[in-house]
C-alpha cells in the first residue's frame, strides 16, 4: 500500500509550504481569539487600560494551558510522523489516539487545579485590588473552555459592547469559539478527509506510548511553560517597580509578539513532519536540506519582523490601546524588547530540528537556555 503524503519524494519546499500554510492559518485562528479579546477590551469605555491590565495578569495562566497542550501535541505529532515514515500506520494510529486521550485528561485536571488556586495565583502575578476583579472574571470563564476560533471575531464585540458584558463577555466569546473549533477538529479527525482517522479502538492509554509522547513533548512544553514563567516574573517585577500601567504595556507587547511569532510557528510546524518522516525513512540528506531551508526562511522573516517593530511601533500599539499615557511607555519598551529579535531564528531552527528528530534532551536545552538560565535571573537583577 502506498504511503500518502510521502515526504521522501518531491520538492522539500513544496512539502513545507503545503503543511506550513494551513498550519499557520490554524495557528492564526488559535491565537486570534486572545488577540481579538485584547483589541476590543482595549476599547472599553472608561476602564480600557485597567481591563487590559487584568488580562495581562491572567495571561501567564492562559499560556500555561497552551504549554500542557504542547506537552502532548508536540510530543505525539513527531512520533506519529516518524511511524508513518517507517510505513507503520497501525502504530501511528495508536500515537494519534493516545495523544487525544491525554489531552482530554490533562485539560480536565488543569482546569480543576487552576480553579482551586486562581485567587492567590492572580495576586502573586501582580494583580492589585483595582485589577483583581477584571483578571478573575476573565480567567474564571476562560478555564471553563480549556477543553474545547473565527467565531470570536463576531462574538467579542457583541458580548463586550452590545450586551455590555465587558471582560466577562470577552472570556465567554473565547469559550464558545474554542468549543466550536474543538467540534470542527474532532469532526475532521473522524471524517473521510483525514489521512489517518481518530478511532475509538486506539484511545486506550498505554504506558510506553504515553512515556514517549510526554518525554518528546517536554521540549515544546518547556518552551511554552518558560514563556509563562517569563511572563509571571515580568508581571511580578512590573507590579513592584512600575504598577498597573507597566503591566498594561507588557500585555500589549506580548500581544504583538504572539502575532509576530505566528509565522515562525507555522514554518516550524511545516518543517517538522518533513524532517521526522525523512528521518524515519533514513533519508538523511533530505533532513539536512530541510534544516537549511528552515533556517534561511526564519532568518529572512525575523529580520523583516524586527524592522517592522522598529519602524512602526506606534501603529502596533494603537491596535490595542490609544491611551495617551500608555502609548509612549509601550513604544519605548517595544524598541528594547524586540531589539535583536532576528537572532531568534537560529534558536527556533534548533528547537524544531531536535524535536523533529526525537532528540528530547537537546530540544529541552534549547528551551531552557535563553529563558530560564538568562532571562529570568536578569529580570530580577536588572531593576535593582
């Protein structure tokens, strides 16, 4: 039986583009619901900056939810591709099924735990008495939708402005959008268009497969959880040295970073299955060529993104908020934050490569080095 989507033949760039474009779109939709929340919340009459700050305080916990999704998704996907490269579709089905089951279990546990600790967590992350209500309202509803995103574009302005629900409306729109996206994804995975379908006979968790998924997924988990850690540390220090206005500025900068980072993730997601498949098929020359293409594409893009943030910072900031006091503070901070962003191309390439090849230790090192070993200590030391 011929293997569909055989990445060991044909143009590598074509394969990468064919995967990267829809995955970038999916990433865009996935990120859009959070971005749209901030765009509309930044325009709430009278309390826009306070509401945006509340989202900024809750933001690291939302990032933590994504980290747990990456733990399974970025562990299961390369293993799935490697088995397909070997021609072992039965084992590939088991990795798909076990990944799905793990996501459901982890989603439920995460939501319950966060509900129990959200009050002390939000205060720890920099919430003041004025901001806590906004952060709590958003996070409480957001956690309800962790299991389940263009609907959000329509629902946000309706809930926030027409129904006058404010931050709670933004969170409710997000939950409905996530649920709709989850239903569509599940329907696709069980439908005729899926190359390998999600089958109930392959959902039962098996220890050795779960271990492989979680060990390989640790790199993606570490990358996301360290993002959350950096956000937490920044919020704590900003609350100590600057106050609510500085947290609002950082919330906008993080929002811009998410949008800019989206094509980077798309390229990485496009390259990863091509590398994994060829590695499983022992086509090592094609693996090296894919790595070179990935590095060049990411370098060109990050140079472009860096230039845009340096030349047009005001336009980026004003998408989210037009507060006369917040704008100059955010623009100045953005110039510093994105300086040298293009060097990240090489970290992204290394991260993608080691993950695609199943080299979990090296992938985790790439995640830990910049954020945990360098950024977190400096965030505490430099303001002193």
